[in-house]
C-alpha cells in the first residue's frame, strides 16, 4: 500500500513539474467539408467593411465577442467569456478568453479588441453603424475591455453581429486594406484562408488553424471548401456523388427528392431572411408612387408561397416573426383590379402608354425566377412588360448602386438578431446607395428610425410602435417595396455530417468546427 502511495505521489510531483501538454493540433488528412452555394462567396475581404455573402466563410475565419444562441435567444460566450452592464445600460465590460491567438500569431488582448472595433467604426462602411452608440472603448488590463455608450443599447447583442463585430489583428500589415484585398485574413477562428480563386467554381478553400483556442482533440474537418454552382440540378448531382457535403438551397422538386433519398439528410427551419422587392423611388417610371403601388398589388403573394412548397412562408410587415418590430396581420394579397386602376391614373395600362420595367435578380435563384415569371404574366395583359435579368450578385449589386434598374430583388437578413437593420440599412436615406436600393429619401422616416435603438432598451413598447409606424410609412405611404415571402431554410447534406444546427441570425452559415465527420 505504501509503495502505491509513493508511486502516486511521484506521478503527481512529475505532473506538477512538467510543462503543460501541447494543445491538440489540427486533424491531418483529407477530411474536407464541401459547401455548395449558388452565389459568389466574397465581395469584400476587409472584416471591417464586409457586408455581403462572405459571411458564410467569415464566421468560420473570424470571431466576435459573443454569439447569438438560437435556443436561448440570447447572447452566449465566444471571445468574451462574460460581460456585465451598468444599471443605466451605458457602460459595458467584457472579460476576454485567455490563450487566444490571431492567425498572424499575435495574442488576443483587450488592446487588440479596442483597436479592431475602433478601426471598424472609423471605416463608416458596411454595418459599422452597429457601434454608433459607443462613445469610447477602454482596455482595463490584458483581458478586460470596457465600452462607454452615448445611449443605452444591448451591447452584448450588438457584439454578436454577423457583420462589423469581427475581432481581427489590426497590426497584421502596415497597409491593412491592401493586405486584406489579396485574400488574406487576420482572424481568431478555427479556419484560415488557404486559397482564393475569384470567379472560379472552387472559389474559396479554408484550412484548420493549428493553434485554435478550442482545440482539435475531437473529430473535425481539417479543410472547408466553398463551390459556386448556380444550377440547382448540378448541385444536387454533386451531393449524390459525394463531391459535396452540404447544399444550402435546392428547388422544391429537388428538396422533395432529397428528403426521400437514403444517405441524405434534410433540414427545414424558419429563418430571419426576407425576400425584398425594392422599387426605384428616385428615377424612371417607378418614381411615380402610383406605379409602385400598382406593382405591389400585381404580385401573386399567395401563389408564390404555394409554389415554393414549404421553402417560403407569408411575410407580414417588413421584419419577420421572432424579432422585435414584427407586425402581425399585414399579409399582402394580389389585387389586379387595383393594379389596373393605378396604372390608368399614371397614364399607363390598357389604352394608355406601354410601360417597360427592368427587374434584376441573383443568378441561379429559382425562387426569384419564379417571382419574375409570375409578375411578367400578371402585368402583360395590362400593357406592362417586365424585362427580368438574372445576374451574378456582384454585378447586380453594382448596377443597383448606379440606379440601373426599376425593380431590385434580393434577400435581407439582420446584422444581429434585432429588427433595426431591416429598416436602417435598406430604407434609411443614404448616398451613395449601399443597400438602400429603393433610393428612398424620407426625413420623417429617418428621424423615426434614429429613435429606435435607444427605445429598444429604454421603452420596448415605444420601440414596437415606432417599428409599426415605419412599416406603414415604407409599405403604404411611400410604397417603396414589396415583401413576397420569408424564407424557410431547406438544406440537404450527407448523412456522414453530424451536428449541424441552423442559426437564423447568421444566414447560410455552417459553423464547420461544430460538425463531426463520420464514415
């Protein structure tokens, strides 16, 4: 017995004197996760300016202080392990995770967090507005950072945003803007950029970051590949052949097949992604509000939802259900008689001038093609021709920012799990246009929207009333848009992929580190 105790004591002493074990390195081999998308991956490499499709990859490359949890519907720890707010909501202190390094090798500390967010704020680009309430940021030691606010906002929620909340190494290069432009990254996430081929089908490849703070002791994918395949039938064939692991969207016919195919799993979940049909309020024939109202009423909302076969649900208002600002009881309906009357008052329609409307939508999106086809059929008997054009997203966006179309169709999801970005970024005045692609300029609406962030914390009922008023102004008084449906995510993926969970706050993002590959 004494000998056993002595041996145990010797082992304990050896363990106490030995250096801590090296963290498990990234898995070797070819465990690759291949995600198929129908739109280009990257439009902006700078994490301080990023505001588009690259969220799908960036959420695997970069990390934020917090992460929105779809189960608790609250913020959960990420780079911050805990946080607290003062009684008046104007001071927030975050405690950082220790042992984190950037992909550049530099350790994460409070000064790095401060510099990252301050740089993003200074860009005044993308979703940098999320930090508008911040008056100052202070590093209170290596792992504590304090934010002082001009007015109270839920900063733990802001810090979970899918855009503009990334923490990155601002010392990665002297000219950080040019450095990012080369397809390089400076994140803390589980994966780092291995290869970028702009315009290619195999556009982006990520590799595991050996020193990731989460470790690699469990089974993980060591490589993430993003393939751009606009054709849904081809995407489905790639999945069937095992050349893809995950297809983020299929048409209703293919999703039904996937649901009945052995070895393939499917997931169908409500989302925060709203289909938006934005009308050009600044120029062309749709500058006339009567024409905009006519097109609003020409859309076959019910028929579209039926044809989507579960991939879409009726939209009510602008903000989807589950977020503050949702307005129930506002489901739109087609009214072609009203469309005809409104067109007649504007001098168009049967017996009036012919009307041509240019509509653009994202290439490879069969749901948008369905909308364009139905709208064309509804308006043709009324002497209106819809010229629909499918375009690669980056080209469509560039054309939109030049006011090159009458109708711009796109999806919108929140910057963080809150209703403000549906209005603040799409319908608040902005010049040059970024995502306010209806080009609406409305001072009364702007003032109303500017009051919402503080009201969200100080007076939630008042914030809800403000959202309802903004909804009426955009859809009824100004007729700047139509909302035909809210997306239900329909995913298909191989049965070997374990642990997939859809988080509606991060559109189309698969958090690959959380997955478990199996045979």
